[in-house]
């Protein structure tokens, strides 16, 4: 599991760099949120989702088990 987390952290570093180059790139932001969720860092995912994007909001809702709220969107 350690190597998976390490690879997730490497992905997060790359995505944070990409987002710094283009803060309005919603696709990169969603991938960053997903990467945080993949390593179990919900707080990191929520912080990365600022400003919030609809796709990233859905990822967080599903991850937290709020499927009713996700389906309502």
C-alpha cells in the first residue's frame, strides 16, 4: 500500500504544478481531487476543490457516501 500512496502523492505534486500553471482548468482540478481521494485524504480533496467544480463536488459526495445528494444533482 505504501507504494500506491507514494505514487498518489507524486500524482498530486504534478497536478498541483499543472493547476498552478492554469488555475481555471477544471479537468486538472477534478483529477487532483480524485488523487487526494485515492489516497484517503478527504480534507486535501476538499481543499483542492476550491473554487469548486461540479464534477469534483460529485466525486466528494460519492466518496463520502452522500449518494442521494449526488443523484439529486
